[in-house]
C-alpha cells in the first residue's frame, strides 16, 4: 500500500541554567509570566488535535501528489520535489509534536489520547529534529527509491540489451535454462550495491529520529504499532510462524524433490537449501511460476494466462473484472477518475516504479492504482489485491485523518488478499474467464500453496533482518551475510553463487530501499484465511474451505464494509471481532484451508530427507 507514513520527531529542549558561565537564568518577570499561565486541560488537547488534523491532511495530500508524479515519472526534478514535500511534512509534525509534549501527563478522553498516540506511532521514517539532517534523510529516501525504479541490468557494457525488473522477472518465471536463470538473478542484484552507503546513513538518521520519540530504534517503533508492547509483538509473530512452519516444511521438501528431478541432484541437493534462482521469482518469495515443474502427474492445473488471452482481456479489462468482484458484494463502483488517473501499463517514454501499489491521493475519492499490468493470472490476482486497498481507503473516508487507515497495516494487506482467495475455479467460470470448472484435484490446491504457503517465511524474514539492523545487532559490515543467514534459516533457500559484503542484496527488494515495513504481509497471510473462513460462514457456504468464493454475497460484503468503515478508530482486536467474532490472530484457518494438501504432501515426502 502506498502511503509513506508521517515522519514525526519529538524533542524536549532543556536549557541549562548556569551563573557566570555563559548560561542564562530566567528573570523574575519571566517566572511571573510562567506562573500566571493557566494549566493545560483536556479540552486544550482536544482543540490541539482538531486544529492539527486539517493542517496535516493538507500536507499529506501535497506529498501524495508529488510522490505519485515521482513514481510515475522518475527524473532528478521529481526526486527533488518529492523530497521537499516529505520534508515539509516532517517539519510540521516535528514542530507540532514538541507542542504536544505538554499534554503527556493529562488524563485525556480516549479519543484524544488514541489520536496523540497514533500520531507518535504512525511514522515509517522518523526524522531527526535537526533541519539539515531531516533534509538529508528525505533526499536519501527519495534517491534510493529512484535507484530501484530506474534499475536495469546491462549484460553487455558496450551497448547490448538492458533489461529492467519486469523483463528479468519474466525470465525467472518462464525460462527453464539453469544458466539463463542465473544470469537474470545475478543481473538484478547489480543495481543495489550503490545504495549501500546511503542505506547505512539512512538507518543512522532514522534511528536518531526514533530515539527522539522515546523508542530504542526504528524497529522498536514499528513493533509498538500493534496495540501491544513491542516485545509482545515479536513473540506473537513467532507464535504464528510456529503454527504454520510444519506446512511450509512439507511444501519445501516436495518442491525440492521435483526441482532435483528437473535440474539434477548435483544442483538441487537433498537435505539442503534450494538454490534461490530456481523458484520462479526474483526473491524466491512465491513459487507459483514453477507449477509446470512441480504439479502432480495427471493433475489439471488452471492456466489463467491462456484463459485471459483467449478472452482478449487487456489490462483495463482485467481491472474492470476486479472491480466487478467488489460490486458483486454490494460495494460501489470505482469513481470515473480512477480509470482516468491510474497507471495500468508501463509507459514507453520514461522511467517509472512498476511495483504495484494502491493510492488514495486526497483521502477521499481520488483513488488510483499504479501497475505495469501484463495479461497474466498473477497480475489478475494482484489487481484484486490492490483494489482491496482502494475499497478499504474509501470505506473509512468519513473518519478523521488520524483514523483514516487500516486497523493495523496487516489488515490493509489482508483485505486485498482476502478477495484473491475467492478467485477460485468456480468464480472464474461465473465471470466467463474459464469455460468450465476443471475437476477438483490436489494440483489446484498446490498451486495456491505455491503462492500463499511459500511466502510465509519470507514475510517474517525481511523485518527480522531490519530489526537486527536498526537495533545495531547487525552492523553494516555484516548486512549481506546476515540477510542470507536468515533466508537460509527461515526459507531453506541459498544463493546460487557466493555473495559478499561487496553486494547489497537487501536493496534489490523494493520494500528495503522504499522503507516499507514488511511484517504486515506475514500478518496479512494469516489474517486473510481467518477472515475468509469467517466470511464464508456469513455467506452460507458449506464445503471445503479452499473451494469457497464469496463472490456475489451481499451478506459477506455488508460484514466486510462494517469492519472497514472503522478505519483505525478502534484497536485492531475490536475490528477483527466485528468481522470474524474473534479478537486474536489465529493460523488454524490456513491449516484448515490446506489440510487436504498437507495430508498429500506428507504421503509424497515419505522416505525423503526433509529440512535443511
């Protein structure tokens, strides 16, 4: 979701009072004025928040517009404009946050107290109060994002063809030539080493801003956003990961065996991590592109790419199909401006950031998505996901600005993925993309697992790496080594060639240079199944959970709308309870969904050396 959160810096300035050493002691008149000033009240705090929100909103909108232009038209000038817009937000909130310190010891109404706390917690990039440092931080953030967006691999320095991320990702998805895959994998990682010194400086400055807010570091701040102590949040993520790890390990074992059959046991070794370039994705985070290698013999995989092509759907037609899903739930159609202002395809005349994202430019109805859509099943699913952000954004538009966000950032990601779970064979038949529903077989469920289950450890890994970096546990001279240590530990994946500290492989993943928190995606992977199970019950569905689609259920749509409209006005457990009747995240739903597959995988893996 595209909304770089507010950057806030709180600094309490205490002037030393010394006599005869260059310091200054308040005069009697100054003391009299201070004594005469009325004490702040809860009503003063409410007035402060009420006056602050529209001022913040104006700058947020200005920043969002410049960020849109920067992302869809990357130049040195748009980088500068974006950095200045972000810096303006940083300056305002730093100044206002200093003023808000005076309310910290008051007994405040819950509404006012929650808004002030959300203000303190809502940043992704906490800026130092020092103006020069704040400016540097904004420029570094804009610059790293642009380096990523402009990134191309030119194999022949003498003018040969250069390939961007979309083209290199297509090689990883389609090629089955070991060396060609390796070239594409290595090639994309040539774009990120120049970011390394900037990222080191970025961490130092952002941590300085976080400490001014009273946090140990940026990671500590991010973990404190979930209506629980930051240490409790880490324990909660670990609990959820332990619930789903056995399912992932069985999938990993099966996939590794099939890859060994394809590429040879000398390249894919039993009991060892899988080479990263063989899994069909630039970051090995989703494996659905290798379904042709791992599908069970005799299964009937759904070729959505072919079906979309046969129906002659273009990118806009795919977006219209996604919109129709939401409308079937009783939700309103997207505004006309959505189709006029969104970016659906890669422009031919300029550099853009193709990473799919959803935008709410004016916090009201200027909704957009930014994608370089290709007519594939993967992008068809991504469209359903991104529109989930847009419909969530629209649902809470009546909330005050500080409440105009998801119950937590995992909710925002879960909403989009929740809808994608309903892109079932029966749904594809109903909307005319498939002519008939294929026979039910384990291959269909395996396809889904290659996307959803394969992602789980990656969703944990990114921020675990960043938390260690922000805390200082991982120093700059170990950035790359620790990255691959965690990938090996959690994913059971290894680089296909040696990596060193001359590389900066974290920078080759969008969310690192763009500084987008990532645990939200892991939480979304858990929440979406929990929400799906609940809404299928609301829709009156009975049967295997993996075959349920809520398409066309006005009852499910109404329950969903009720939860979305809350925005961030209530702690997330309350929002979750509105939708599911439960106030705790629960991974049993994903285990229920994939139960038939788990049984099948255990049978296939008998006698194999699983693990790594």
